[in-house]
């Protein structure tokens, strides 16, 4: 559209100059001889565009034809013309699919001058050319002449002379045709340059493409070395499709006559076309069509016209006056066009800014915002009129942003483009992360583009958080594996120490020699046992027996014990839920560990003098809350909160709060396993725990335990009777692979009064069952043994003697009889290390079935 407007204005002013000069010459009665004006094709190393000629010699001699005969034939015959559908600006299809271009306009004008009926169809060049050679069409509107082609078709007088040039990328080292050796050269398939390269004895690669624009695009993408194309057409396509990084080099490769081509021997049509071309040139129609399509590439043409007429003028002063007048008119028109183009450009710029998905702001040299798009205004929730006039430093940056990342006007003034990630605060308090790219414009203003990267930043933060959680989980898993690895053997050794010390003290009265020494041994061994249990609890590998409990009632039973544990200087506040609390399912001993560890931690935080508050309530966690707290899951929970008014914790301490062996207490005052144990217990029961604390403001731990829908709440019954450790003369089969523990446990059982059969391997134990089938009342077996574990042993024993009762003993079950640490229902288990009293009571529970368990081993649960 811009090209047509320019040419129209150009031609209009040119006619003004001509008419004025003719008027002057007529007034002076001057007689000038006007000759046809020829435009020679000029090229230079600077890449000037070719100037086309008006007159050309007629190549084909044709016999004269009587005009009346021609008119009669022209009215009856329809000339079928064709051309290349994609060879702009010579011939191509417009957006409506109609033929257009220089060749098409020239052919139509010739037909109208000669009174010929015609139809034009454009298509693929190879097909069009083949149709002409086969006689399926009458004429091609544009074809380059060559002797080889002249053997197959006849050519008219050339209607334009076309130069071909090398097109290369701006960083190419090709400058001459001689530089093509070893290069990959693009040409249009079937084009005259295709024929030319095929005839050259050069070591190069020829790549053919359907259209010239394909060649230019491939060259622009860097996929080939150069292209050999029509120079004028190449420049037209580069301008039209805004291709960058391409230039022409060297002199013209060849100047080719561009003619009408007719079927071989059709001299009548050839004569009509040549005569029509001559008439177009004589009447000035050819020049109008030529300027319409190529005038934009001949910017010096007006001056050449002016200089020619100036040489013929006899009245220099009048010519100068009229020249100035004409120039003013032309200049005014061009200014009007430029003003209109500028206005259109500004409107396009504003529409572009308005449609942008990024925020855009334009600042004055002083940094004052003079323009901003609606996107930026909406992002910040600031009206557009309030945004205009602000200094860029007064944007709602998050406090401290400009101090950390200052605005670098010094770098902008040096021509640098600066990209920074900054944080803005909206009026509603929410934060917006933006990537701000700024650059100084040629007029001194500053343009900044703001891209919303909040989602990306939040995703990175979430990724970092998840990676931290993964590292923490891996660390906990490693500790769990360590605990599980040492628990079995370590507890076996502790069992031996505790057992022998316990038995040694049976015959010692308080104050007797060595009584206090054995007491110290027992105390140290039991502390070591507690440490192992804490590690297993943290790693969620502690064997538990969950019960359905009312948390409020369990807490009320513990208050007096907790108060004694805290000391008189601690105020213990109990704030139970006013509504009926949902039941939970948890091992009561684990609940004791949670309360004890949290309260001891709170006591230490208050230095033994302060207030500890324990609260319970029902709570529902929604999906929206879980979206912001990835460690939570939606559902119904009982919340247990333990708060203190102690010293509080900083963020760094909170980041390591649940790590094993992490403690802020002095050396010898804590193992760092208290909160880690609580964490492991909560996770083992599918719950969550979080902590909120500020330095000097105290700490609150909130534990969320899932609600259970079982209704049979287990009531805690205080057993006041004294259990007898005396046996009823039953026979016990003991299987233990650790020799020292086997000897000790057998001695303990015999001391209690049982008849003991012992075996060091499961295989020996099975043989004893077969040999003493009716005598064995109870099987006591270790869980973790080589070749065959305790569960597999019991299953084989039950297949031989179904009525034998059994008791598992182990320092670590390794999920053989427990799943996620939860003991299979109906099983009896005694944790190593144990005392003789604990062993005695557990044996009576099994033999007397005091807990109401059947002792039947469920099958199919050997693994998690």
C-alpha cells in the first residue's frame, strides 16, 4: 500500500513538471524535437537498482498483416496466457487470488491496445513452461530469452531487461562469481539462472527451490551460502517480507531479456504482441506501468528528468521558477505523506503497546513516566492517570529493592540494555515479581518492558522447598536405616547386660555390696535402650500397638504426672476442646512420648519458670489450605497444641528443629532426639506437625492426628493386682540366634520356674517341636534370624502343632511382623532389651490370654 501511494504521488508531480515545461515552450514558440526517452540499466558496487529501457530491437522478423484481418481474428480468438504465480513484482497472485504484477499489467495493456480477447492464469513455473511447450496455452507473460529456449518457443521484443545478482548474508566472504567454488548456491527451479549454473564448469552445489522467496528465506536462516536471483525481484522480496541480514554483491551476473513467449511458429500472435508493445511505449502507457511497479527503486529518476528538460529550456529563469514551484508542490505532498505515515506509525505503535501482554512504560530523560500501557496499570492496581507523571523510582517497589538493585541510569546512558528481576507490591498487598528490561532511546527517553515472572519465581521457590524437604527426608531415612541396622544387635547386647544385672540384684538387698554398682549398670543400660527406642521412633520403625482413644481423657490421666515432671515453678494450663473430641487411633505409649517430649522442651525453653498451655480441638483441613502447605493433606484431624512463653527460636533454628541430634542445649543436657522422636511418631500415624516461634515470644507446636471412625474406644484400666512371676510349670521352647542372649533368657525362664527347651537356629527349633509335640506350651522366638525369620518359623511350627502359643522378641522387627511399625493384630511381642519382670508378665499374658488375643498368626503379611 505504501509503495503504490509513493509511486502515485511521484508520477503526479512528474506530470506537473512536464506540463509546465510544455506550456513555457509553447509560449516562446519554440520547436523542440522530442525523442523517446531511454532508461539504461545501471548497476554499481553500492547495489543501485536497475533502470529499465523503453525501446528494444524486435528480435523476430514477421510478415505484415492487414489491420482489418487482425481485428477480425482478434475478436474471435481468445488468447490463453499464463505465468509464474509467485514471481513478484513481475507476476504473482494478489490476496484475492487474482493475477497481478508488471508482466500481467503489460500483457493486459497490449491486449487492450490490439483489441485481443484474453484470459490469464498463473501457476507453478515448471507446469506453465511445460504447457507452452506442449501447446496447451498460447503465451507466457514473462520468460527470459536464451538460445536454448528459443529452440522450443518464440520470443517477443523484450518488455524489460533484468539483471541477476548474487545475494549473500552480510557476514559472508563471497563478493564475486568466482568465489562460488565449493559453495552451496540457491536458484529457482527452471529459472534462467538454473540453466546458467548448470552450464558452468564450477565445483559448486546447486540447490533448487520452487520460488525466489524460498531461496531468500533459506539464505536468511543461514542454511545455504548464497542465492543467484533477479536483482530487482530479490530487492522487492527483501523489502516486502522484511528479511534482514542479506545484501547483494559484485557486478551483475547477466542481463537477460524478459519477453513474452509464444508457441513455436505462432508468428501472428508474436506480431500482435510486438506491435502492442510498440504502441504502449509510443503512448507513454509503458512508462506508467513501469513506474507503478519499479519507481520506488529509481529515486533519482525525477532529477534526471529535470536535468534533461533544463538543458532544452531557453528561459533559465522561468525554468528555475517553475522548478522551484514544482518542487515545493512535491515537497509539500511528500511532507503530507510523511506526516500521514508518521501518524499511522504512531497509531500502530500505540495499538501495539495496548495489545502487548507485558507491561510497557516510556520515561523522559529525567526518568518521569510519560506513557504506560493498560497492562502495567492493571498489574499494579494503579489508575493509568496516576501512573503517568511518576518518577520510575517511585514505583511501588518492595522496601529495600532499589537499595539492593539500584536503577543504573549511568549504564543506560552508555547504550547498555539492562535486565533485572525486581519485586513490586500491589495496592492490595500482594507481591509481583517482574523481569524489567530497560534501554535508552535515540531521543534520550527510556523504554522499559515489564514481564510478570511471579509464577516462575514461585515455582523456583517451591522447587527449592521440595528439594529441601527431599534432602530432609533422605537424611531422616538414612538415620532410620542406621537405627534399624544397629537396633537388633545393640538391643541384644543391652538385653544381656540388663538381664544379668537384673538377676544379680535379685539376691542383693539395698545397701549390700555391689548393689549400687549393679543399679548403675541397669540405669546406664536402660538409658541406652531408651536412646535406641527414640531413634526407632524418629525413623518410624518403632513397633506399636494402636488403640482407639479419647485424647482429652488420655491427657487428663497424664496431667498429674506431667506436672511432677515440669516442677512446681511451671504453670501447666489444660484447655480441652469444648466440643466432643473425635477419637484417634494411636499407641498410648507414643502419646506419652509426645506429651513428655513437648512439655520437657517447653520447660527448658522457659528455664523452668513459665507457663505451658496444652489445647485440643477438632479441625478440618481444606484442599485450598493444602495447596499452600504441601506437607498437609485435606481431611479431619484432632489438633493438639503445646505452647510456652519461653525464649522462642530464630528462623535458622526452626529450619533444623526436627533433625536428629540437633540441640541448642549445652553439652550433656540433651541428645537432640526429643523433637525428632515426636516428628517420627506423628509421621508414623499419618499426621502433621508444625511449629511457630519468634525470638522472645515463645513457641507453639501444633500436631494434627487423623480422626478415626472406629467407635470402640479402648478404656485405660489401671491394673492394681500384683502379677506373679511364678510359672505353672509350663514348657517353653526358646529360639534365639545370639548365644549370650539365648543362655541368659533360658536362665531367666528357669529362674521363674518354667521348663525350657532352647535352640540356636530355627531348624533346631522345628526338630524339637516334632520331638516334643505334646509337651511345648509356648514358643518364644527372635524375629530377625539368618535363613528363616521368626514369622516363617511360627508358620511352620503352627503347621505341625496348631495349638502352640507364641511370643515374638526382638530389638527390631524389620517389618516382619509389623507394617509401618504397626503390630499385626493378634500377635504378642516383647521389645528387647527386657527385664525378667517384663518377660514374666508378658509370658503370663500370652499363656493366660489376658488381653483377649487369639494368638492366631495372620498369613500373607510377610512384607509391607
